[in-house]
C-alpha cells in the first residue's frame, strides 16, 4: 500500500467514526436501572442472584443487608456455621464462601472442604446451597470420596437456623 492510500483509508475510517456519533443521544435517567427489576429501585442485573449495583435504603427485614450483594443473615449464618473450618475465600458481593481442607481430629485419614453459595437477597430456604467435598487417604494419596446428601442438607439447615436466629436477634434490638 502506498502512503497516500493508507492516509485515505485512515481518513475514511475517522469519518465513519464521526458519522456514527451523529446518531447518539443522551441517556435518560430511567435507563440506568433494569426495567425487569421489580425490587424497588435496587438496580440488580441477572435477577436476585446477580450483580448488585445499588442498595435499597428502605429495605427491611429479609431485604436488609447493608452493602452486601446477598442476604446478610444467610451470609453471617453460613460464616458462623462453617467457622470450624479454615476459610480460604469469601466474596460477600457474589455470595460465595470457600473453606480450605479441614481434617477432623477424630478422623485421621479423611478431610473435608465446603463451598457455600448465598443465592439472593431474601431469607429463604432455597437461598443457600452448600457443596461438601470429601477426600480419604489411600496409600499416602488423597482420593476423592462420596459425601452423603444428608450431610449437605444438615449443613444447609444449620445455616438457615443460624440465619433465623440472627434475624430474631436483630428484630429484638
């Protein structure tokens, strides 16, 4: 390509870019929130389990939670319930708590790890999901082993019970 042709193509592209700006318009105030959002101006994307852009300052009860992206009672209940295990990661905006491996003192040769998902801003029974991972030691190597579904259910129930307890304490204060 000759320098003259390159310059002509560059000017043409710049002209197209400027022409595209002619069709722009200012963004209206109502376009800042998702019209599908019916949570009173909270401004969420992807439903209740998604990214939180703002917090409804008028929220009460189950909706309370300050700057957390998830329900504060479920979040705190999950942290309290899993507190016996070492914490590897906690994301209060995404609602994910990941523990590190925990080896119970009474069970040498097996270890556990858990991940808690807080799924929304409401205190509901389906608002928390726990995944438990178990490994057993065989020939000096850690090998994945099955976890009873009852174990996961019991931990979820303990998180919910603790969340209800925290909510009751908050209401009485």
